[in-house]
């Protein structure tokens, strides 16, 4: 009987710290073994990330906003860390219960946590029983460690008439813990290494990109940096290298989609449903365009924007082949991890270079930017156009579907707003003499006709010099060389605005990023010496 065990154990007075140690160990071993199982079976899933993902889906918006503010785009790492901390704290509590004799409760709680993990894995897109394996095996191993290293009730001692207590003494406990701990660390490490087998880096390196017909190349120019750059130090490079390109998505682990398993289906309000493979895309005429991509959550002066050279096939051509029907107002695209996005059909079909992109800056898409295929539409914010790991396109009416961010408070339509950013000098810098003030400006698809600078909110707007552009679909570098001779020493405020290709100036009135993108002028403080 457990209560007997409980009483006996109370008398023995095992240290609570042994319980904490046992609990952390059992938790770590369970998680490590789960990693090993993930490494053994393609398509299985560790429970940690889905539990973190549940956190994301159930965290209230204010908490999410706070986390993004505090941790920027590393908020995912924070959520995984949060999930791990919760799991380990619970593990420690369970360990204390176990060494104090409440073993039944300890086993029950462990099982319950395992079930919660399994549940989190199972409600992710495309659940299979195989996916649950790491969680189930990990839970069982965790239970076994708990059982082995905690006191158990043995047979009744004939002399005293009381049950004996089995289980490790102090030395055995330490030895067992060290032994199990090392084996688990190895299992976890090996599992991690083996998981690399499922990553797409090696197949990606073997892809030979098809040629682009010369008239379709370079986004209207050779695509080289020098052609468009002003050469001013401190301004973001005209073409942002893949490794520096901002990344935004809801995926806690980067989806690894093998190109040969990839398919894109086109359905909904179309005459002919289509299904395209990666090879089908490679066989189609290729286009190459520089397009500036930006995020609706980019604050004024922020860095969630970048320009790259994209290669791919025309999305409008494919939709024409499918044959758009009456009412096909919205292009709903879906990624392999079930993120969704709704774009206006008329924008994709209006002649702009909307594409199914397979390459970024001359190489196959990096996994984190959507390998093997993503959508890019010049002039729309990423959340309403730029689906990465896209596997499904469905034509619907606007009222028939709200994509991922819409019920979360973001606008259904997301045209990119006109914006100018100061990259150099940094706010708070000390300068004298001639000061190059410069940065980038964009009004994607409308183009930028001029960029202007104003000092101390007074006087005229001063015309900046612009760099080159291959088309209206990219940002432009700008510089204003401010001669500070004769300027009163001390702090001055510099602000900038862009005017789009239709002559419409950037809006001055500041506005938050939600629901449809930030507004207002970027300003810096500059100390003139
Ligand atoms: N599958 C998927 N695609 C996605 C997203 C996402 O969460 N999941 N986020 C979108 C958003 S909000 C932006 S701004 C762009 C960012 O693309 P990047 O990470 O390549 O810069 O991707 C878009 N495509
Ligand atoms: Mo975004």
C-alpha cells in the first residue's frame, strides 16, 4: 500500500534536493530520448516545439506584443525556453513527490504531462501516430527513471511486521543518476546529429537553377550591387545578402520540405484544378526580378524590410492556366505548416511581377526563406502575399476565408506604405563638417520619386540625392550631405520623408503597426560639434 510506503519514507527523511535532482534527471532523460527517436524516424516530432507553439497560439495578444517588443524576432527562442522551464519545474515537483513516497501521484503527473505533449504534437497539421512516438517513448523512459531511483515498497519484514523499502541508497542514487545522465546526454546529442539527415541543405546544394531568358533577367538591370548603390558607408546594401535578410514567420522549427515530395495544388474557383511539381516549375519560363519585401510589423525606422533578386515563374500565368472563375477575388495560399495568407486576385493579375519564387540572390531559396517554393508579390506586405513553403493555392471570395493574421487583428488588405529610413548616422551620433545623412526609401510598385530631409522640423524640405533602381518594385538608396559649418553646435533633429512615384508624400501622422502598417516620419537626433 502506498500510504504505508509514504509513512515509511517520511521516517527515513530523504532530502528534498534528492527529489529535485531526480525530477530534473527524469525530465532531461525523457526529452533526450525523445530527441533520439526524432533522429531515428523521419516525420516524427519532438514535443517541446509543439508545446511552445501552443503557447504562441494561446498567449493573449498583449503578451505576444510585449514579448516581440522585449525580445524582437528571438521571441520564438524565448517561447521554447519558456516551455522547457515549465516542463523542468514540473519535473522537479514530481521528483520531490516521488522521493517523499507519493510515487503514484508522481507517475500520474508524469503521464499527464506526456499526454499534454502528445496532444500538442497531435493537433499540429497532418498528425500521424508516428509523430507521437518520441513523446510516448520519452514519457515511458522518464517514468522508468523515476521508478528506478525512487523508494519502492518491498516485501513485509517478518521481524518488524512493517514493509521494507527498496530503492537506491544515497550512493546508489548518485551513481545511477550519473550513469543515466551520461547515457541520456549521449542519446540527445546523437539524436540531434541524426536529425540533420532530414534537413534539405544537401539536396539544395545540388540544384542547378534553370537559365533565365535575357529579357527576363535581373529585374531590369544586371542585378549587381554597384549599379544601384550610392557607395555611402552605413546605408543598408541595395541587395541584402540571404544571411542578413530579415526573417518573419510563425514556424518554431524551419520546415524542411524535400523538393521531390513538394507539390502545389491550385483549386477553388478555377476551371481546371492544377497540380504542379518542382520539376514542372523548373521547366517553365523563368523570370528574375529584384523585389523589396517588407513586413507589416516593421516600425518606422525598423529593419523588417529587405531587397533581393528573386527567380521563379509567373503566378499570373499559372492562375490564367487554371482559369479564374467569377468571384475568385482572393488568392488563399497555405504553407506546409498550415499558415495561411490571403492576397487580392486583381493585384496578382494586374501585370506586376507576382511570382512563385524558387531562388533568392542566385541560389535556391534558403530553408528559412521558404525552400523549395514561396510566393513574392511586389507591393504587398509579406503577411498578405509572401507565403513560404507554399503547397496550396485556393481561389475564394473575400467573405469565404480569413487568413491567419486577419482574426488576430490585422487588415485583410496590406499594400506596402511609402516609407523612408535613416541608416546613417545613428541617432545620438556626434558629427561635424559635411555629414552624409542617408538610408533607404520604398513605395514598392509605385516607386519613389524623391526623398527629402528636414532639420529641426522647420524650414524647407531639402532634396536628397537618389541611387539607381532596376524598377519601381525596389527600394532606393538616398543621401543628403549636410554641411554643418555655421550650424549651431548641439542637438539637432533630422527627419526624412519619401514621395512616391505618383507624387503622393509619405504620411506624417504617426500610426502603430497594427492593423495595416506603421506610418510617420523616421527621425534621429544628431549632435553637431
Ligand atoms: N509559411 C509562412 N510564410 C510566411 C509567413 C509565415 O508566418 N509562414 N510570414 C509572412 C510574413 S509576415 C512576412 S513579412 C514574410 C517574411 O519573409 P522572409 O522571412 O523571407 O523575410 O513571410 C511571409 N510568409
Ligand atoms: Mo510580416
